[in-house]
C-alpha cells in the first residue's frame, strides 16, 4: 500500500469537506438590540422596562453567489422565562418583505416561546448580507440582577431555503443573547431629581 498516496487522498477529501462546510455554515441567525444589524452576545436592559430586538440572518457573499440568496426561514425562539410583551402575537412584528409568514405558539410567560415562519415572493430571494426577519419586544421584570437567555433553534422540516432550493436547515448557526436586567443609571436619577427641583422652583415663583 502506498502510504504517500493514501495521505494525499485523505488530505484532498478533508479540504473538500472543509470547503463545503465553510460554505454551508456561512448562514447565521441572531438578535440585535441596538439597531446596527450586528450580533449582540450580551445586552443590559433597565429592569422594569421594555426591550426590542431585531432578528436577522447573515449570509456571506460566497453563500449568496453559490445559493442565490435566502427565500424562506423558520425559527423557534425561547427567552428563558422572559415575558414576550403582552404575551401576544402582536409583540412580534414581521418584516413586510416576507409575503407569507405566520407567528404561532406564543405560550404563557413562564415558558415564553414562539415559532415564526416566513417566505417571500421577491424574485431572486434576498441577496443582502444582512436580512431582517422580524422584531420582538420583551417586558423586563423589575428585578435587578436577573439574566435571561434569548435563544433560537431550527424548526423540523425544510424551512431555511435558498432561492435555488438549497436547504440550509442542517447548516444554520444560531447565536444566543444574554439579557441582563440592570438598575436605572445614577446619571438618570440625578437628571430626574434636577428636573423635579426646577419644576418645584417654577411653581414656587408662580405662587408668589
């Protein structure tokens, strides 16, 4: 047996596999809380307030060139017990570019999960690097120090599909975001105290 030829064959197979894997794993699903379309791995939100996140797919130029852009998606999300605002479908707003879309399975706040599916009639699918799927709002309990994990998962079946019918489902990377409930910053309290003081002075002058 020629060991040198065997090693070369194995190397070629590995390189081919890695090249394919790199292409396939170029699709990622994640949440953005500050509006820059970039993944936020951790975010601080004032306890007792409402937070809104945009959910995106990011596809590389190579992925777009090979598979012609995203045409459909389907994702399950959970919040680690963080209530979806109003515990209603209205707290999830789909991007209007998805012509056929459904939201279902929003359960009680102790589970806080939802399923979102969308497809488009746009010719050629979506060939942008960043593709907006939907926005979701959360009610942050008034408990400082609590943390919640917003996570995503694939729905069984062919839900992430490209415009040339390539099925991404087994090759999508889902990124989680940790949501931290924090107190109101001291600077905000100082500003509110100052405003209250000015209002008090104004009332005092008017009463004279």
